[in-house]
């Protein structure tokens, strides 16, 4: 789908966190052009407001993983999605706290006194944040080993494996894959090993055509075809496609129905926000009754990738 000048201009009227990604992903601007806008994420708008809510101790909402969705974990997760510059001092402090408070004997991340071991959902979320903000610590290699050891036979991951789960979770698998993508960007990371894990996880999602039961081909869960943003820890088709775009995954016919879903939700070149995941937030970035710049950006760059890989 080609995007009109009017839609581009509408996107460029948004927050710096959207503008820089529009310039990079839709307009193919040079690095210096979108970097100038990206540097504004901490200075203007949503990013500035989130950073201003940091506790004196370096956390957010005085919590590591809870409350949802304004704790340290979920604030930094959103700042990562917004493209906050990775060297940001405040984010570095918060990310370091998440690492030091979460280290566990099994190599994963655990913040809960009620648990005797880590689990792959929280570990993957934190691993992605640590990798994005380029935390230089040997423990990241232990987290990678933890994910490697906990990858299931079907190629995905499931945080309920200790409870007897034998089939991977779409939610957990996408979180792990997104984290591995970020880890792969770090200098000195074991790229071939990371890619091997990703290939298996990618295949798990593709076997489900990104939202279907592998047995009945019915929709696994309706929430997966609702393009909620921010998605928090929850899986949806648009987020999965955006991950595959980021990986520049080659053409596969099993993407076709997911792409049709994206196109079906378009109205006048724009997309709505999707349902809001209830919980505590610093503020709402968008009004769900109006078109969403976030989802419009994400959908257009996914469709651009899709068009390119079919050529």
C-alpha cells in the first residue's frame, strides 16, 4: 500500500517518538536526519513525561515489575518501543536496577519472593530491555543460556513450562524473539547461536500463521487479532509482523492471512489503537476513539516490508 502525503503529514504532527520512526522506516531518511528527531524523545512529549516520573531511587512507581503498567519494567519497555536513545542516563540507571535486583541462581530474572525460580516471560522482557540499552554485564550471556535451555521442542517458549506446559505460548515466544533480536545487535554477541534460536521460534509462529491453532486453524484468541498498543506483554498479530519486518524475514506464504488482517482494519490509510489493557499508566498516549499514529506507523511499515519481500 502506498501512503499519501496527507497521511505522512498527519504522522509527522505526532510525538517525536513517532516522527523519527516515520522518517526512518517510511521516508527512508538518512541517519542524521532521523537521529536529530530521535534525540528529542527525552526532551519533548511522551518520553519527557515518562522520564520525569522516575523515582529519586531510579525506579518508576517504586516497583520493579508491578504495578502494571507504570512500574520500572513497563516504563522502560515503552521507552524502548519509543526509541529513547540507548545512552539515556535515566534509563541506564533504571535498567541497571532491573538487572541487579533480578539476577537469579538459574540464570534468569526473578523479582518474586513467591517463586523459587525464574520464568521465561519476565526474563525475556527484561533481557530485551537490558540488550536495547546496551548494558555491559556478563550476566546477559547467562540469560541467553537460560533462554536456550528453556526453548521447547516445538521451537517456542512458555512461562508455564514448570506447571507442565508442553506447547509453547505465542505471548512468551514473541517476547523471547524480540529480546533475542535486541541481543543480536550487541557487539560480541553469539550471532549464529542467537539466529538458531530465532529460526526455531520464527517457525513456531509461522506454523500458527501468526494467530491460528495449528490443529483447527481457528483463531487462537480474539485478543491476538486486536492491534492493541502499547501491547505490554501480550501478543498480537501486528506486533508479530513488526518483529518479522525488523528481522527482514523473507517471503513466506504463511504470512498471507495475517497481512490480510492488517489490510482489513485499514480505513483511509489509518488504523485504530485497539483495546486498551487495563492498569495503571502515567498517561494515555492516544484516544482509542480516534485513528492511532502508532498503529498507522506500524501497519504501513509492515506493508512496506511485505511489498518489498514479494519483489
